[in-house]
C-alpha cells in the first residue's frame, strides 16, 4: 500500500471505503486480497412464504447510552476520537459529530465541553437550536493534540463498543437461543432434495449450537446442506446486532463488514431521520433513541471458506499504517454459521488447522494476538461446520473428533432420491422431466460400475445445455442429447 508522511496541516487519517465501510489509509483505498474475495457469503434470501411458521422473539437491542459513562468509553477516548474527526473533516456541527460517532449528542457534549475548556476546540458560530447546532473547530493546540491522537491510531469512524459489552451481547445471540423444529428446518430446505432421516440428524445439531462434521464422497451435497443451514439462520432465526468496531485492550478492532453482514435496520433508521444506503454509511442527525447506533441489526451471518483458508485469516489483521485491526473471519461469523469446506485440501497442514480450532471448540472462546504480543480473548458463539470428502481418519485425529459434537455421514443418493434431484434440476432449468431418461442414466451407472452423485443431474443438464448452445439448437431434452451428454460427462468424470 502506498503511504505518505503526515503533513501537519492536513489529515492523514483512516477514511471510510464507501464500498466496504472499512477504515482505509488516507492516501489509497485498501484493496481486498484474492483470499478475501474468495470468501463466500449467502445471497439475499428469498421472501419467506411460510407464514404459518412462528417467528422467533427478537433479541433485545443494545441500549443507547445517555452519558459518556454509559458508552463504556473513557472521556479521554471519546475526546481523542472527536479531535481526530475534526482534524479529518474540519469544522463540524455538534449534530454532525454525533452522527460520525453514532452517539447521541448528549454523550459527546461533555467531552466537547472539556475540549473547549482546555482550548483545544473553539465554537465558531451557533443558532437558536442550542449546543447541538454549535460549529466546532480545532484550535492550533487542538491540531497538535489531534495529530498525536492520529499517531496512536488513525481510526476515524463510529465509536467502538467496549469488549465487555460485545461479549455480553454475543451471549444473548447464541445459536442455542434460536428455535429449530422439523417444520422450520424442512422449510429452510424446501429447494433441496433431502431425506427426512438427514433432517432428524441436522435438527439436534442446530439446536445444540455447537460443531458439526459432515463427511462423505464428493458431489453429494455436504456444502449444499451446510448452506441450507445458513438459509435457516437467514430466514427463520432471530436477527442479531453487530458493532462497527470494538475496543480491545485500548486497541480498535473493526467487526462490521457489509460483504458478510446483511443489514435489516435500514427502514428503522430512515424513520428516525437517518439514511443508510447500501455502503452502510449513515447520514442525517443522530437523535436520541432506544437503540445504540454503534451497532447494526443484521441477518445471522454465513461465512463459507474452502481450500483458500489459511491460518492468518483466523488471526487479527493488523493495519499497520493505521495502527488498528480487522476482525478475523470467525469473529465476523459470530451469531451465525462458519463453514470450513474441503477440510484436508487447504494449503496449510490439516493438523495445524485442526490444532488452531482446539480451544474455540472446547471453550467457545478464541485467544488472538495483538501487535504488541499481548493476548486478548474473544467469544466464539456460532455454528461451526467442517466438511470433507476425504477419509476422516486421514484428516483429523481422535482427540479432535471427540470435540466435534455432531458427526453426520452424507451418503450417495438412492434411486428415488436421484430421480427427485433430477426432477428438481429439470424444474430449475425449465425443461420437461422424463423418468425414462433417468432409468437409462442409472443403467449407465451400473454398466460403468459407478455410484450416482447428487451433483450429477445438475452437471448433466449443464452439459446438455452447452451442447445445444454450441449447435444453436433450442434446449429440449431427448434420448440422443442425453446419451451424448452422458458420454461426455462420464468420460470427463
């Protein structure tokens, strides 16, 4: 990343990337690495048509602080943040400083008064609306102090939430607090062909809120099943609250990530006169209200990683130019689901990855290392799913398997299930279903000594569609087309 020295006359701060709402260096917006962009999250869920299913009780929202003491931050911490904001943004109304910090003006009023008494901040103008309409600007001494605060860290964003408050709210948002019944789980898997016996295994695993180990031959739906659990969390579990940033041992750690956290409070904010566009940046005055705006209400996050997962993605990511941190993936997944797919195929040794998860699985906490070498303890409250198509004995040891609470074997589909999957694939691709073609395919499996896979119907239809597109023919299934597709598919498989 390109950086420049900090001039004494302008702000060399951490600004906000409008695409990600992550703090960025003042000179250039930080680009995501290839590994970051490979992290997959579930798309916006479809509208729920199961109106007969009971909705879970909402999780209590974080209460808005009335004073700086209730914010959990010291007056010095708030003062430094205000100084940095004035250094970066110039003269600001009191209401605008409240918006930038996501705190009611009554919370920042006392630190502003203290800064004014110290002659670090001056009031240039005001109107009849009171102190909230004062225009605050830095004095020359204030610019020096603001520069010193930026040297400590360049984070300029919503006021952080103390670690103690974050831990307390994570405990309120545990997966074990969600309601999961056979009807609810069936609704979450309504677009997936799945046997009732499998739902009977998945349901108790979800209710436990602990870890799940999915294993079996490739192509039979381990990832699909894990994503189905994510859809359950997105559509039928109660929503949770995620802070923009937390304060850990006097260090800033950003948590909210629009690429992972799907906000659901935009309309509520609009009713309070605050707009929240897709980039997550609030605008408008922050009025006194019951909810702490340092938090966003979101759907329970679903984070899917595969063979690109490395150990450094599970650690605090230190932003050296700004002297603050980005939370690792497992912290961003708190309250939701974290899938480690293709276990055993990562570039990191399987045993190293397994050892990394020993304490989180055992104690529901993770010990992360700050740049100064000190350890901090953060909660791990999520449904952790491991999936592999390798022999479990080749990937994990007995001690690790003991820590996994639910182990589920995903088998190849039987005839009825394969036919149902093929029928669903035809419906999704809008082509008529022909059971005779399925029987021909199953006979070809037997002739070749192969076992059907749940992913085969989709892949076969995609092959058929590609053949038709190449020959500029309409996509309609017939015996010759399926025989051609099957021959190509099985030769390549």
